[in-house]
C-alpha cells in the first residue's frame, strides 16, 4: 500500500492532482489544510464540493465548529490514526494540503512542549496591548523560520510560538526534527510549484471567484454561528478580512484587495517552508504532466 503527500502553496492545483491520483490508485484522501477542518468554511478555503470529490472518500474535513480551536498535536493524532486505519484495510492513501506544520506533524516525530498558562496569558494580554504586528516582529527576531511559517493574522499561533521559546529557551522550530526522522519512511512527497507571476494571477482570480460565489454571505452566516469567538477560524485568510468589512472597519473592496495581498504573502511563506524539506519531489506543468510524474514514481 502507498502513502503519498501532495503539498505546496495555495492555488497551485493540489486538489485537482489529488483527485486524479486517487482515481488511478483507488486511494482515499486525507485533508492537511488547517482551515478545511471547519464546518461551513467552504468557499474561502476552496473546499471541494461533493460532486468535485468524484465519489472519493475525504477524511478530516468538516470535523470542527468555527468556535473550536485545533492544535497541531490533536491533528497529528487524528491524521495518523486515520492513515494507519486505511493502510491496515489495504487502502492507498493520498494526503493533500498546504499547512506545512500539519504535514510535518504526520511525517516527523515532533515534540510538543507543555504549555505554561501564566506565560501564555501574559503574552496574550501583551498582544492585545501592543498589537500583533509587534509580536510577530519579535517572533521574526527570535525565530525567523517560525515567523515565515506563521501568518501574523494568526494571533494564537504567534503567541504559542513565543510561549514555547520562552519556556524552552530555544527557537520554536528547534522542536521540528531534521529530514530523516520520519514516522512513515516509505511515504513519498510531491510539491507543486508555479511561476510566481502565474501564481499571483491565479490567486487574484481565485479570490474574485470566491467573492462571486458568495464568500461574503458565507462569512456573514458564520458570524451568526460564532466565528468571531473562535481564535483559529476567524484568523483564516479572507474570513478575517471580510469580518473586518462586516464590522464596518474597511470597505468591501479594501477587504477583497487585502485578501489577495495576504494570500500572496501566505503563498510565499508556504514556498519557504516546503523548500527546506529535501524529501519533496517538485513538479511543474499541468495536472496531466504532474500525474504522470507521480504515477511513474509511485507505481513504477
């Protein structure tokens, strides 16, 4: 049985490739996008519809309410449990997503330091007082790699990284092992890459399409379900910007343009994160070319 990872920046075509690959391998798909865990966050996360999934079972999608927060440690347990279950049943598995820390949590033996409620409470209060820009700048000085991977909009993760640094006296990323300490040594990773200008155009077009599909109405409905009370879900790209618009702090056009800018910046951070993993085989081209390359490597 095979375990294949499809990773890379947002809007590079991971979902399309994973569907085609799963069809050829008779595989089931496991989500590794942190925001697709949430029910109701569909348009803004580019979650595939039931029809687009082509009858292929997808796991770890729609498992949380927007008021809940998930930790990397929890996700690690869920994902490994499902992978082991499917492999034991003789199923091929395709893991797809762009949340680098989630991918690493599946593959590598991460150590998750204990939390210190006093330190966390102090850092959380400090973030409220001085603002997330200053907290993220502090993280950049203490651990540039962590800052590159964590969007400044995600206050909870910035605070957590600073908490770990203070508790352990070491960079947050010091808890991430070097390539080689792999929980699934036979797994294969494929990363999707695109020309930077092409990716920019694709991201901008995707955001425009999300707006046309009713992204604002989706967020409005989630506000009624309490998304503003959840620290993780409300920080998601696009959702954060639309909430700001619906709260009357910016115009709708400003929210859309900021979503495009923030998504492009996030894509650059994803590229930086994944580029450090030498186990990833990088693929260019269209879905058909990528599929051929993956299949030739996976099944010879």
